[in-house]
C-alpha cells in the first residue's frame, strides 16, 4: 500500500519549510502494512514564479495568484480527497483588508475537508536553552475547534441611530446632518455538534496522557450564550461515553486568565480545549514558552483526512532568507504520521529533531543560533538515517 501525501507549501516560508517535512517523510521510509512506500509523495500547490498552474495537480493558493487568476480551490480539494491519504500545508499570507471574493485557502481547506480538530502540542525540549528565560517547562496540547466561531463578517456604512436620537435637539438647532459612520459586525457561531466532537477528541487525548487532565477554555462569564454552549457541550461528553472518560479530570479556565496562568505556571495545563479563536491565540502565546513559533507543529484532523501544518504563518519578515526554522513542519509530518498509525516512523523523526535541538549547537536564528534552514534539515535527516 502506498501513502500519498499532498504537499501544499503555499507562500512565504511555507515554501522553504515544507520541502524539509517532505524529506523527513521520505527519510523514515514509511511502511504501510509491511510494504515499503512505492509511490513518492506527490508535490502539489507550488506557486510558480510565473503564476502558471501547469496541471490540476498543481493548484496555486493564496492572494498572490488570486488576483491574477481568481483561482478556484475546487481542483485542490478534489485532488486531495481522491488521490491523497493526507496532506502537509505550509503557510499562506492573508490580506489584512477584505478582498472581494477572496477567502483564506487554509480556512477553506479545513472546512471543505471537515478537518474539525486542530491539535497543537507545545513542549519544551530539555537542554535546548531555547525556552524563554525564567519560564518553567511546558508540556501541553492545545485542541482548537477548527470549523466555526467568528464566521460571517458584514460591513456597511450606516447612520448611528442612537446618536441621531440623542442629539436630535441639537441637530434641529444646528441643522447639521448626523455623522455617517462605518460599522462592522461579525457573527459568532458555536454549535453543540462541533463542540461535542472537539470535546471528544480532547478527552481522548487527555486520557492517553499520564496526567489525564482536561482544561476547558472559555469566556462564558461574558459570552454566556456561545461560550456557555461550548462549555456545556464539552462537559457533557463523559456522560455520553459510557464511563470511558471517568479517569479524566476536568477543569475550566477563563481565556484571559488562562493566558496569564500559562505564562506563570505552564505546568498546570495538560490538554486545553478551546473554541477556534481562543485556541489560535493560546497556541501562539504558548509558543513563546518553548522559544519560538518555529518549533510548534499541528495537525488538522477530521474523521476521513488529516493535514499537517506548522502553527506559524508565512513570516514575511524572514521569508526568502533561508533561515526559517524547519522544525515545526518536520514535527507536523511526524504528528500526521502518528495520527495515521505510523508510530515508529513518527518516533524516529521526533527523536532526530530533539537530538538536534537539545545540544543547542545547530539552531536557526529564532532560537538564538546562526544555522540555516538547510543545515538544520540536513542534520535532522542525517540523524534519522543513523537510527
Ligand atoms: P507569523 O507566524 O508568520 O510570524 C510571527 C513571527 O514569528 C515572525 O517574527 C516570524 O519571523 C516568526 N516565525 C514564524 N515562523 C517561524 C519559523 N518557522 N522560523 C523562524 N521564525 C518564525 O505570523 P504573522 O507575522 O502574524 O503573520 C504573517 C502572515 O502569515 C499573515 O499574512 C498571516 O495572515 C499569515 N498566517 C498564515 C497562517 C497559515 O497559513 N496557517 C497562520 C498564521 C498567520
Ligand atoms: Mg495562529
């Protein structure tokens, strides 16, 4: 049986670090059912300098090509669903303003493939010196709901009704028009179904860890309707699971104080489950505890498909310099393989990464070193091959 991995480097440093993840998968020689992989991972989604999409297997994504081609992502979804067992996504730059018709391909991919669980392990590697000064070791997993939360955004020009009414006397006297103001609204969607299924994944992960502790992150003191539903739905999971999770301890923490406590005492957390936006923020924040966003992997998991993805973005400040840390992507490949049941190849990759980080001799600049992406990648590949 072959394992076909769709590779979608997208843009920015995604194009520099996804090749490292691909090398790691090839280096561990994934064996499926005792047979060596015979089809090399396919290479898709590379944005060509000329913006040309040579075949349906190459599906460019991101704003760079959107303006030229108004590319639909349908071909990419189809290829992933029909031809691949899993995928690795790099990073994509998003315009900070609304661009008509454009939506982020990573957000669309998560929705289209129903990759509802974003699993982000954050842990310190002893001896790296990569941790932020004065922080205590962290070993936790952020489980982020991946398909809902702030979903629809409306903008419009409107007259402030309240202001018009309040100042009506003044208005009549001065005969000035009410000020035209901009207003933006976002709709927040939280469903019982999505909260329960992410809750179940979080309970499974907590159960498999030594401490068996799950902390539900929410803000239901203020957002009592939406976050209240999230909290209740996650809390209801054990009762619906025939005692399977009776050994898991459940705690709760409001999202703002969770961030505070994460920095002061990261050891109090084991598995944290959160709605989409909080999960995104918490996992970036947690990255500071272990030295860099460049080492934090993730998978986007659904019932039928899994996609590895470094937590970081396209890092325009360092893109093209050859100094991006490839560890997050390489670890994402390992996490994805582990999720698919290939524990031994995943262990090999993780060991090679940790053995590279721990001596703190060969580190990229984000971790205080001077090594390049290529040097770190080659070192890790060498250690994989030695095992
Ligand atoms: P970012 O994660 O790209 O960068 C934040 C900081 O971390 C930067 O200083 C960057 O140099 C550093 N950094 C990140 N990854 C690194 C690595 N592998 N090695 C060394 N240093 C690393 O976040 P930022 O700057 O907020 O966003 C940049 C762009 O990325 C935006 O357009 C944003 O929309 C997009 N983005 C895309 C994501 C995705 O594709 N899933 C996720 C997050 C952001
Ligand atoms: Mg983020």
